[in-house]
C-alpha cells in the first residue's frame, strides 16, 4: 500500500507543498507527514492480506495565517480519500514561531504480499 502518494495526491491540490518527513523549501505554509505505525492486521493462510498505516499529517503555518478553513479542507480530503476521520491537535512552536496542526488518522489497504 503506497500511502505517500495517496497523501500527496490528496492534499497537494490545496496549493501548499506536501512532503514526507522534512520540508526544506521556503514556503512559510507547508505540510509534512510520517508513519506512526504500519502493521499487518488481517491474515489468511498464514499470509498478511490487510495492512493498516497509522499516519500523522502536520500543517505548519505562520501565526498570522488563518488556518481554520485549510484545516477543515485537509480533514475532509483525507476522509474522502479513505482515511479514518482525522483527530486534530493544534499546537504553537516557540522555536519556529509557527502554528503546528497535527492530523492523526489511519488507512487500511492490501498488504504488499497481495499486490
């Protein structure tokens, strides 16, 4: 299951950079994502057939950016793409002076052994 391309293709149309792990660009508003856990959940004949990927998607933006509409759009797009309805935590980071909005969700898909 290729969750990276699904996240990128789902959220990129909103117009902000979307990358795995670490953003090195210059846009003040960007999105990064990471796996929290990735495991086989359903087995048949001693082979995994369904994986679940537990994901975090992170929106970083300046404190002056009104992120509420974008937050709702990201949540909706992820849910419509097949992720569980994301739980959201809103943080402020002193070291970067940015708002940090964390979306936590999961998605099921065929195991690599099934593809």
